[in-house]
C-alpha cells in the first residue's frame, strides 16, 4: 500500500472538523482554518461533516483534526485519554461506537484524512483505516508517527514515519510500524542529558534514584515505579540524545514521569502515546523511545489496577 512522506494537500473546497478541546494545537488549527467546525463527540462530528459536505453536492475531502494514538483519534477528548464510554474517540477497539455513524458520510466524502499522531500505525491503524475505506468507498489516510504543527505547516519529525494511504478496492494493507529509534550504545554506557537553567547536564543512570509515574497527565495522583519496571523504562528511552520539536504534537498525553536524581532537582516529563517524553520545564525538548517502550509503560499502568 502507498505510504507517503509528504502530507496531503488540504483541498478547496473541503470540510475541516477540529476537536473542540482547548489547547495550543487545536486553538492554532482553528485560528488557521476559520471555516472549520468544532465537535465534542462522534455524533456531533458526523453531523458537522454532513452539513459541510452535503451529499447532494459533489463529494469533498474531509479533514478531521485531533490528538491521536495507534488506531485512534480524539473526537472531543482533546489530548486526554478517551472517556469510559469512548464516544469522544474514533477508536478501532471500540468501533461499535462509530460503525453505524461513519457510513452516513458515504457519498459526501471524496477523501478522508486524519490529522493526528500515530493513528495509521501498526495493526490497529491499518484496521481502522481499512474499515473506514471500505465503509465509505474512498481513500483514507493518516500518519504512522508523530505529527507536528508549527507556524501553519504540518510535518512528521520522526525519520521513517509516513502517511499510510488505504485504498478501498485493495486488500487490507500491511501494517506500518511505529518509527522507533535504534539504540546506539550499550545501556550501561548511557547518561541522561537534561537541561537545567539553560545548561546541559549529563547524569549517569545510577544517579537516577527513582521514578514517579502519573497515570493521567491531567491529575496529580502518582506512584513510585517498581525497580524492575524502572530499569526497563530507563533502558527503553533514548535519554542521551534528546530532540528539539518546536511546534505542537497531535498526540495523546498519556501520563507523566518524574525523575528523582541524586544531586539534581527532580524533573517531570509529559508522556506522549506511551513512547515519548516531553520536558515540562523546557517544552521543546523530547526523548524518543526504543521498540518495547509502549508495552513497558503500559505494564506500569496495568500494575496499578
């Protein structure tokens, strides 16, 4: 199946639907597209797109903007994990919530584009895009990695990420994996590079005393990570080679991780899609994960239940 490194062109006319949540990413997109509609759940999203792309007119490109993760995109949940009824997310794991709603767009839709992080990746992403392509009989596309929005431009900041493009007349596409980083040195040789007061510090991993895990990025509840889980997490983030991302990411914020050091102040990081850390004090600094990091983070979360 096609997989393009270039973002699709937003056609004119087209329909633009933006999650109504209040954050920098979504506010900036609404500011750039004054004719966009806003929605708080799947019902309102489909209704808005139907009003925009009237089936009695020629079909148009439909663009859905929101925070995403593998096989899912928010439709009202913003950057938070979807609510328990999952009516604020289009999620392949809960397709009963949208499987009878999305077909209403058939005939009004020329192409469906999800502008969100990771949505088209892995088996779940391939299943989501293929299901929608079959339902609507149109091409459906979404990124397989992080999607950055900066000064009016969209880009994929991870090498190896692409736009998964699914065509309805063909078979379900082979999955495109998350573009994990590859370890460059043995774990025992790694030091964590952090910034304090605009100065870089390299901290050997043994100087990290403990980790505190916040299951929600939007709540203060947290627990101390078990030592065996801590060692796995530290080995699966590329802590020695942080990256700079200047724009906003269209990912879910799936928790927080606090690092407690021996001779340095503690630092907190936002967790994006269970595979990326963002320095809260220096918001343009990110740490990408290696293969296995998503499962390691989810293992910590499951141990709390």
